C-alpha cells in the first residue's frame, strides 16, 4: 500500500507492507525508490517477518517524493537520515530496524550513529563511510548515462524521464565530488563508533561500486558486526540473490 506523509516540508511517498507491530525501513540507493530497489523485499519480507511492518520509502527529492528534486549538498545524507527517522516516528515506531543499500546504507549508518536509541538492528551492503581517490574518479567515469546499458538506464528513465534522469544523476555525481573535495573524502566516519545496534554487513565480492577496503573498515569501526559475503555477488546482491538475501536478513532481524 502506497501512502504519503509530510516530513520537514517534503511530501514523502512510501510503501507499507505487512502488519506487525515492529518496524523495518528499507533505504534505497542513489536515485532509487521503494519499487525500483526493493520489489523482492516488499513482496517477501512480510512473510519472513510476520511481526514486522515493512516500510520502503522514496527519499526526499527521489521518485514520487518530488517536487522538488533533491539538493545534493554535502550534508544530503544527514538530511535523509533525519527525514527517515522522522517518517518512522510519525508512522508510530519508537524504534525500528534499518535495511540500507549503497547510499541508503550510508543513511542508515548516520541514523544509527546519531540516534542510537532508535535503531534496533542495522543491515547494510554496498556502503562506505568515506570516498577514496579511486572512487572519486569512478564517479566521473559513470556520469554520462548514455554510456550505460539500456538495462541499467531503463528503471531510472521510467521514474525520471529520458531527459530528467541524466540531469539528476549528474547532480548526484557533483554532490559526491563536492563531498570528496570539501570533506576530504569523509562521509560519516565520526558516527561509526557511536553505533550500538547489532549490524549485519553483506557484501558482493565483485562489487564494482566500492573498493574492498570498506568492508573491514566498517567491521573494525562498528562495535557489533556480522558479515556475509556473496562470492560472485556485485552491487545488487539483494536483487540477484533475493531469496537467499531475504532469508539472511530476516533471520538476523529476528535474532
């Protein structure tokens, strides 16, 4: 069921699935929405987590949580973390679990570090607490979406249009490059030692979007972590290996 709420002046669109009294929020990746990023989770996690209500949102400035389009200032992850926490509190959860992919995982790290009493369990994959020089160069290399495969472009073009998608993607790249330059690559290192929630890091060993050093860095910086590696996985392990992924995540949240 799709719903909307006003959060900090934004119209926030979200999907609600399941009917449990505990909460889980799914946080999508860059430009992602509830349905582009989490269809297998929305459809199957309610069965695996019958005591939980699953919330998947379109972050402010993405998908149906527009207008306006997103402002990619160097603090946009912090703003998303505040908005996600406010959304879950407005829905009625005093605490909840967080499941975040890529950019959504960064948002989850910040939320769990800044508001530790809110987050029961944290699940992240494809995420990083800082930007390396190699990654800054990679952002520039993937700026031109006309070089992407049609399969990669199509879901985003459906959401943003064939003209709108290149513009908002380029704005995201600008935001990341500015963060790299203005904050010396730091995204959220300072919050990691404040995270109290048990944290499950999943990782695709062949993920081309993050350098491998991020996984041990997060493990060493967060007090309580588990790790599962998909040996042949890339960036979208939750879609490619949806059944196994959902089982791992639901088992962790139920522990």
